[in-house]
C-alpha cells in the first residue's frame, strides 16, 4: 500500500485533531478539580483517544484504500477542511461532549467503468474493520479487568469502533451504507444488525 506525502499529512492532522476533540472535556476543571489535575487527566485521555482513533478512524480509511487498490482503483485519503473545522468547533462549543465526526474520506478514481460489486466491497471494508476492532478492544477491556490504563484503552476503542461502524452503515449519502445496500442487501443487513444491535446493548448497559 503506497501513500503520498499529502495523504500522510492529512491523516496525521485528522488523527491528532480528533484525539484532541475526544479528550477535550478532561481539560476543563470542574467541581473544584485543580487545573493541573485536569491537565493530567486530559493528557492520559488524549493518549487513550489517539490509540482508539488511530485504529478506529485511520484503520477504517486504510481498509477502504487497501481494498480499492486491490480492485485496481487509485485511492487516497483527503482531509475535508470544513468537516474537520466543524468537528473541532462542535467539541469546543460543547466542551468535548458532542462531536460532529466527518474529517475526511478516501477518494477513488479509475479509468474503467465503476463496478457496483467493487464499490460495495470497498465501502464494506471500513465498517467491517471497525466491527472486528471493536471485538478486539472488548477482549482487551475484559481481559484487564477494567482496572488500569489498558482497560481505558479497551473501553474507548470498543465504543468508538462500534459507533463508527454503526454510523457509517446508515444508508444515507455519502456514508458507506448506501453503496453496500446497493451492492448486496443481505450483506448490508448483516452488518447493520450486528453493529446496531451491539450498540443498542451498549447503550442499554447490557454490555459495558
């Protein structure tokens, strides 16, 4: 898999920015917590967020890119400046409690006529990667007994990957769900039921 300098730059900017957005809430002192302690919590959670975002967001995009290249497409990630600005602004305005998450995407081009099956496989690669990573992070969380920094990594990685998979499977342009549904309704249904079902169990507190 090859990368251009611009692509690596855009991935790094989005990765670091989203890590900041997800950990911003810990930078703000509250309930009498001293600023220094808040900064320490921010630093720890920034590191945790970078690991979770590094796998959730970056691997999602790299999965799209890898499958696209195998199908004979030219594929590169490009930062969406407006989307990234909205993500940072939404995090700042909500003190890190709400985040609009659309910093960029992998763009493909080819000299041949786009094939619906290939487009479906390229689109499915992202959410499928997130579902697989969510499972691995969950095993890390329960394996460490929810007792140390790695349990934080496991919990955050599990949740962010599950949310990414569920969100991207919504069949609404330009999300992945549209092309997956167009390609294979059964494949879309299986991925949607799995990710949305697990997300519902997470929100109901059945799984933690």
